[in-house]
C-alpha cells in the first residue's frame, strides 16, 4: 500500500516536499503560512499528515538528519520541528482534532484529495476543500483558545480564491459535516472585517445586534473563551467545546486506568520477587 501525500498552500509556502527514499511510501503534506508575533509575515511552516506510523518515523528521522530539532510536542498527535531562522515543520501521525465528528469529517476530506499532476504521489485539495479545512480548523482553534490572527488572514485570502469557483453551496454542505457551519461563517465574516477592503466590508451588511456578537467573538480570539467579555452565544461553539471536554475527560479516565493497572502490575511483580527470594532462603538451608 503506497503512502499518500496531501498538500495545501496558504500564502507563504515552505518547500515543495520532503525527499523520500524510493522504497518508502508517500505522505500527506500541507504547507501553511505563519505570521510572527509582531504581526508581519514571518517564517513559512509546513504541516505533514501521515497515514502510517512508519511514515511519521521516516520523516522525523529525515528531518533530524538535516538538522531539525523538536521545538514543541503535541502529545498524542505529533510535534513541531525547527531550525533557527528556517521554516518550521509540523508532523502529525493523528489528526489534531479530538472529536469523532472532526475525525470522520477529516477522513472524508482527505478522500476527496486528487493526485497532483507530476506530483510524485503528492495529493492536493481543490480551492473549496482547502477553504473547508481552514474554516473547520479556525472554528476548532477558536473554541480551544488557540486561534491566531494568521489563521483569519488565511481565511480571508482563501475565501477570495475560492469565490472564483462559485461552489459555496458545496462549501456549506461540507462545513455541516463538521457541525460548525455557522461558527465558521462568523469567523470568516470577522476575517473580512479585519482584512477586507472598504468595498468588501460595505457589501457585508451587519445588524447592530450582530456587531455585539462579533465584538465578543473578536475579544475571544485575543483573550480566549474565558467569558470575561460576555457569554459565548454561538451554539455550535458551545457544543464543540462540550464535545472536546468530554473527549478530554475520557482520555483522562483512560490514563488513570492505565496508571492503575501499571501500578498493579508493578505491585504483583514486586510480590512475586519477594516470594521467590523467601522461597530461595527457606529451601537453601
């Protein structure tokens, strides 16, 4: 079975691919822009999703060989690797989304990727699916308090690109698969309020009560969903956060259960050793 590679470009791009040993399988590749803390265009980053654990280890080994070091660990899903002054690379062996709805949606999204012409097993999305990924990612990051300005900048840029294909009903249907279609549309609207031209902003009518919603949305982007600036009113955001918390609670229970059984095994192992020592002492006389 060959290793598939999926590619997505957002603005600044990293390298076109990672060199592969001919005997290995391709992987999923996803270049993505990055913005420095100062708000200027900074390093470009590259996201890689792998379908096989062996692919993940192969890519990590290759990156280490060319000088990359682990910068940030993403427990259970992957890590970010970096060379100072160069683009960073994020590698994942699991989709960085906890909920089952997102996992199923991502699987469907990847199934729609098509082989890039002369791409050497590089798969890519069309403009609509690129936008779908950006929108569902932004919704997830918003709910978890990790949404950054650069993510909204990507939304704005790719929405303009996708507008040329005029497939927005298809976009709406695919966002519904992730159950964040309304929340994602609000974040897209916010990106136009920040980055759109005067004409684009004027074309997006916003009622007075909606401005209050966007005001809370904007503050939550900067400070996280703390409730400090008003209660979150978007039902999809609340549902997604609830699903994530439930999954985290399930993971915590599994970790505690695993820890309990590990300690139990260690206890019985110690008892067996002590009994064996006692047996040897008694029968060696």
